[in-house]
C-alpha cells in the first residue's frame, strides 16, 4: 500500500511538471501575432523613413500597446498581444498623425504627407446652412467641406486650420470633423477673445490632401426674424441656405438665387464663387421645421434619393451631428451646370454627415469607454475628451 501511494505521488509530480513544460514550450513555439505595413511619403514620392508608428488597442482600457520606427524602406512591424481585439495603427509624420484600423496578420499601406502652416490649393468646395425653428430658438446646422488640392500634396497643419463663425448671440452646441475618407470626431472649439461668434478648434485639426468635412450646430434667440452675415475662412465655391417652405428668405444683395430642387418640402438659396472673409448677408423669418422621414418620402419618387429626419435633437444628443435632409441630385433639364454641381455637392456632403451620425451611434454601443477613437482624427498622444493613451507600449 505504501509503495502504491509513493508511486502515485511521484506520477502526479511528473505529470504536473510535464504539463508546465508543455505549456511553456507551446507558448514559446507559437510565433507572436504581428501587424506589418509600409509608409510612403506622397509629398516626395518616396518611403517615409524614421517615422514613429504606434499600435493602439481599442478596448475598454485603451492602450498604446507597441511602438516602432519605420526603416529606410518605410516598413514596420508591431507585435499584437490580443488577436481578437480591434486595433488602430498611427503613423506620426512631422507632427501629424495618420491612422488606419488594423487587425492581427494584416499588412497595411499608409500614406503620409509633409506638413506646413501655409499650403496653397486649400479652398472651400461647399457650405450648407440648414435652419429650423424650435420655440424661441432658431437652430442652425452648418456643414462645410474644405478641399486640399495642393501640388505636390501637403498637409496644412498648425493653429487655425479651420475657424467657426456664427452670429454674436449664437450658442455653439457641437463641432465635428472628419478627414478625407474617414469617420468623424466630436471636437471642441474655443472662442476668440474680443470677437463674439468667432471660434477656433482646440485640436488644430490638420487639413490633409483631399476633402475634410466640418459640421457645427448652434442656436440663436429667435423672435420670428434673424439676420446673418456670412464669413468664410477660405474661398468658397458654393454656399447653400436650406429653409422650410413656411419660412422666408431675403437678401439685399443679388448674390443669391433660388435653386430648383424638385422637392416640395424645403427651399434652397445658393451663391457661388465667394472670396475668403466677409460674404453675403441674408435674413430669415417665419417658423417651420423640415419634413421628417415619413413626411418627406411623400415628396419624392421611389427612384429619388432617400430623405432623413428633422435635425432638431435633444440637448443630450447635440454632441452628435444632426441628420440632414438630402437634396435630390438628379439633373433637371431646366438646371444650369452650376445648379447640378450644387445639388451633387449637397447630396455628397450630407451623405457624409449622416455617415458621421451613424458611426457615432454604432461606436457608442461598441466602445462605450473608448469614444472618440477614429482613424486620422486623434491628436497625437491623447484621445478625445482629454484621456491620455496609457504609456504601456513595448518596442516591437
């Protein structure tokens, strides 16, 4: 009996030791998961060498998990510790971050651009102001698309890349921004001292080559009449004012013209080729809201673009971009080429705005503790809301 017990204890110890060795061997034998990629400087047409690359894990605890530098060929490799988690790869080139979503085993190709405070070829392609009344307030959604068509392509970076202008008595609710081909980020703006209604972005959002979209929402006190003086940070190709049919638009300047939209739910006044600085003034009066989804569907044929709900949102929801109505972009025989361009531009930019809203709702559910992490939009080293990226990264 004693021999049997001794044998059993020895067998258990050997089995336990073998299992430990097997586990260690298995862990060491498996190759570490990696994200690899290459970075190219499109301003110079060559690989981007010595740029910092950060692997950010998008989880409840947001961490900079690994860091590396691009080699002479612009390539990098980052070790992935949690294969089932979503990641973001950030490349920092001349102080500007370029982000791309990634997962283990993926090979990325990331474009970067040289940065400068002054860049030629930056202008506004279209601005849309949408008005609805809400009791004693007039709610305005202002959407601006800025295009960077610099040659060679460069990123405009530094202070005051974009400025927000609203009436002196306006109350700014929210500002959103989205880089070229990217989802959006709620950002904050600071008032310019001594200039009521003038705001600058706290993040100094860079203008990368391509189209960058900004949306800001604000309220002004309203007694049935309001006057507006437009102002633009960049030369603007097209300006569109969208109001309900029950409201009236007037301007003492011949700049505006009524745009035929083929939609009985709203009216659009447009102006073209505006210079940077002070633009045309106008007034709106009356009350009204733009048609909700169910109502506006009656005004459009099934083959036309879908419509979206009224932009009036609760105070809790004002941090997200309101849903905007879509202007039918199908060219009419009576439309001039310029009108068709405006309609196409309005449709494009409003669709992008709606994409921001949809992304935010989905993102809020999936990463409630990680809101604000978006490709190309995070400031270096920080997350939206001022949360610091945990500096627990390991060098690859």
